[in-house]
C-alpha cells in the first residue's frame, strides 16, 4: 500500500481523490491546499499547512510519495523539492509554465545521485486508444509522415494561458511518437479569440521528418480531443477520445477494439509500481533524467509557439 500526500485539492486534485478512493493499492494519508479558504475533507487523510510539511512527513516515514496537483506556477518548485528530498512524485502537466521551470526540475534530477520516480501526468499518454495507436505505429515500422491534433473546449478559463493547459497533451503525444530529441522547426503559429471568450492557438511545425498540425485552446464552441497520424503509403490512424468506445480508434477506416482502462487509473498503476520498486531499493536514474528532459522539450516548444503567436 503506497501512502500518498496530495498537494492541491482543486478540480484535478478532486479527480485524484475520487480515483484513489476506489483503489486498493494506494491511499491519501495527508494533503495540503495550495489556495482558497473553504473547508475540504478527504476520508482518512489529515490536512497539513504546506507541501513542505508533506515532505517532512515523508522524511519521517509517514508517507511514501506525493501527488502534485497545483497550477503551473507552483509545480516546478514542489517537484524539485520532492526530487531533492528523495520522495517519488506525480506532477500535473506541464511541469511549470516555461522551459526554465522544467529545467529547474531537470537540474534537481541531475544533481541527485539517485533520483526518485518523477512522473509528469500527460494523461493522454495513458489512454487505451493512444497506447494502441502507438503499438500499431511501432508494428508498422513505416515512416511517420504527418500528425494532426486538436484539443480544445469552451473553457476552462484559468489564471494562465490555455496554450499551457491544452498544448501539453497534444505535444506529449507527438513527442512520444517521434522522439524527445527530434529536431524542431516552427513554421507558423497564431492565436485568435475564441467564440464566447478564451483563445485558440494554431501551430504548424516539423519534428524530425514529421509534419505536425496542432490546434489547442479554451476558445472552442465544443470539446474536442482528436489525434491522427499518417504513415508513408497513406495509412491513417485516427484517435477521437470523445467518440464511443467502439469507434474511438480507427485504422484505415476500420475500428480497433480497445480495453476500458481509465487513463488516470493506468497512470497511477504504473506510478505505484515505480514506488514499490523504489521502496525495494531499485533505482533508475537514467529513466528519471529522460522523464524530466521530456518535460523540458514540451515546454520549450510551448514557449516557441507562445512567442511566435503574440
């Protein structure tokens, strides 16, 4: 049983609470609020004053790992402190609001002789549809020609740009397929007001030899979550995460069966296993470096799009 400390109990924090409460391999034993004054109660958990207090509980052996579900302006600070303290952590994307923020965490991983597990929750990476799409692309062993993605909605309206709210999902999928270190060339980036408020970002860029077209933001009239790839020879695989399960993933016009695992559950299952290995003394510093470097690259591209679309 992995004992968790939760930092932040807003909308995403509450999703973690609901998910953990139905699991039997982890539980939330303590939590800290990042803001607000209203009362919050989590069954079986005690409230402490801050993320620093949660890390102190971890040092005292009272909890095993953190979930960091705060806004981007606090994520890097808490993540870097968790790494330095040797405490495994799940951190909500995008690991800060800039490349510099993510690099701060990467530096913390670098100076640690044995960094603990650090998972940034790009939750779309854990959907059954994307996992199956990636497996099909790998099995095809054919050059990836293009990627088209759209992740948007009417809202949410937050204190930070929706580019850093929606964009990390689409970029994480593209980089996961093409490779973290694939050369990046931005060709076009625009921002426009959305219907009923908000904003929409359109970006066209190249990752390695793959052309990517991406639309993200909180200014749409309806929610969308689409990701499609085209392989050399014309084969297209399309994932619509809002479609009915039987038509969520289409391969060349043919629906592909998917399992019903919820992505947050999948991510937590993998994180719990990492924590169990960590408790047994199994270390993988190279993996933690790769994870942090991935977030640096996501934020680097987001920064480039933000600058070009001003």
